[in-house]
């Protein structure tokens, strides 16, 4: 185990022993073919931005049907806790505009979960950061997409956002919140000098950079021109060897899971649908109709998610994008039921599950 991983676990043991105990069981859960999913929880789609790449555009106009309340959040958290899951990300939309944000955190239960909030930073000043820390939020995942103020503000369609996002970094750090910057990387940006300067600037502020590769969904549906290729992903991995740069493919907890859809992340919509990840817009089942454990078990019965895949399916795998996303999901009412996306030939037996590629233990 790397020294940074040890330090992180030690801090978690001190701050949230119940969460730490669950993390210690991750390895055995993966060995048994069980998910250790982060719940990426899209509580509401209300947002104060109109971002160029918005991935949830197709969900924002849906108004009918049951949706989450804090009481439902408490039941979701109860089930997730029973499953040994340890991390919930509150997202949207923009979480810091939710009037019941504090109620959501309380319903999750900060003693039993590591809690992250996504934000664009517009509303995250020093006072709000201290408050988030006080109610039990652990981490801020802040969106920032360029060192160039005009470029970032144009991409997010909000003048002045760049300045507020940088302010939010300082506010989070001063409040004792863990912070990571999430940045969208396109084919055009990935090998640019700006991207490398961006990483070095944030690392200089003791902030890691989480790379979100462009996806052909939402506002960018059909945009193959923004997609990276495998060589680009290898380039980012090389930067990650010398800088604090991460992607969903970066091993964590000593586990190399490759594509983490279902294995290490599921995305839950405002209306209860559980998706393999935030960008594969098919429903594995609805939380309001059946238990979370049943839905996640179903997801692991699909070979793409129940077996090791060494790439990001929705960002780089052109066969998956064309055969499943473009032909079976794009242009339809979202999320599309899983049976209309995957066929019997895509299913695997439990005995065929292989969630992890084991690292060389001698290198730990």
C-alpha cells in the first residue's frame, strides 16, 4: 500500500471509524464478486449554470413520477450501509442550491458514510465551507475547466465563475475539507500545454486533479470529435505517475477495477433509477420498486460491469459507444430500461465474475 493511501486510511480511522471498518472489508467483498460502489446521488437537477457539456440535460425536464425526499434518502442510506457501502456523492444539478441540503446530509448519516459534495463553486465561500464541515461533509469535488478565466466562464456560461471557483478552493482548504478539482478533458485539450499547466498549478496548491474524459451524452450527444483515444488516456496515466492526477481507472484501496461502472460506482437519479455510471443512461432498476442490493446484483450480471474492463467504456470504447449508446440509448427518453440496451448474450453467470486485476504485491 502506498504511503498516501496509508495516510488517508489513518485519517479516516480517526474521523469516521465506522466508515473505515467498511473500507477494510472492500478487498474481501471484491473477492466475493460484490460491489463496493460509491453512490453518485443525483438528488435534484436544479442548477445555477448552463454548462456546454451538461451530461444530465435529458433528465432536467422530467417532471412526473416519484422523486427523492430526505426520508427516502434515509432509507437509501440504510440499505447502502447494510451492503457495506461507504461513500455517497451528493450531486445534481448544483447541490449547494438545494434548500434541503443539510437535511440530505443528516439523512445520509455522516457517522456511517464518507460524504462528498459536487459543486461549481459559485456559492462556496468561507462561511459555507465551514458550515459544510460542521454538518459532516468530508470532501468537495469542484468543477474547474481551464486556467484561462474567459475560457472557463464561457464553457460554463457564467461570467465570474472562474474567480469564485478559485475562491472556493481556498475556502474549502481553510475549513479543513478535503478538496479535489474535477476537470473535463476533450481530445483538443488532453495534450495541450494549458492542461499540463492546469495540473501543475493545482498540485502547487496541494489539490489533486480528477480527469473526466468527454462523453458523447447529454448536451454532447453524438459529439465524437470531443472523445479521447487510448493513446490519450495512456498519456494522462503517464502524467499521473509524476503528478496528482486521477481518473476513474486509477486504482484505489489497492484494487485495480478498471472501468468502475457498478463495481465501484452507480448513479442514482432523482427519480430512483439506478444507472451503471453517470454517463451510461440505462436503468438497472428503480430504488422505489426494489431493493438497492437486487439492482446492483443485476448490474453485475451484465458482462461489461461484472468483469474487468481496462478502459472507460463510455469515453473511449468506440464499439460500446456505437453499438450500445448510439444505437440503443441516444435520442430516447432517459434512462432506457436495461433490457432494451443489453441482450441475453451480454449476461454472465456469477461464477464468471472477475471484478479486479490484482497489482504486483511486490510494488506496494
